[in-house]
C-alpha cells in the first residue's frame, strides 16, 4: 500500500481544509456566555457614549417634532436592564475581568484534566 507523495500531499491538503472549516464552525459556538457578556459590555459603552452626547438641560422637551428627549429617556430606561443582564451573564460565565491571570493561577492539572465525581 505504498501511496505516492502526490496522493499523500492531496490528503494532507484535504485534511487541512476540513480542519480549518471545523475550527471556524467551532469558534462560533465557543464560550457563548462570555461572548454575549462582552457584547453587552460593548453595547453599554455605546449607550454611555450616546447618552454623553446630550445634556438634559439643553434638550427641548416641549417640541413635538424633536424626539431626542424620548430617545434619551428610552436609553436610560433600558440601561438598567442591560447592565443587570451583563452582571448576571458575568456571574454565570465566571467573568472576572482578568481571565488571563485566572488561567495562569490555576494548577496545570486543572487546565487539562476533566473533573471526576
């Protein structure tokens, strides 16, 4: 069963393509809670930037054509919901804000072994 060098190279190329595809699919599902947590963190930052653009003192609250006050107020209403969700997700996903240090502190065996009951 001697395969030629070209056949082996073709098999390696095919396996590399399959591996790349599998890795891309896996990365989509990898650590979903943490990804969602960081996404919510970005949204909170974007909301803060949007809120910081406006001063409530300078908004025309009497104008019927300007809905800026309503939009700002809606962002303020939703900020508590989003921050609570982010906090809960952070706890569920064990987000400490310093995951690299947390991984470095764990004993090596805990990083490679599965826990047995």
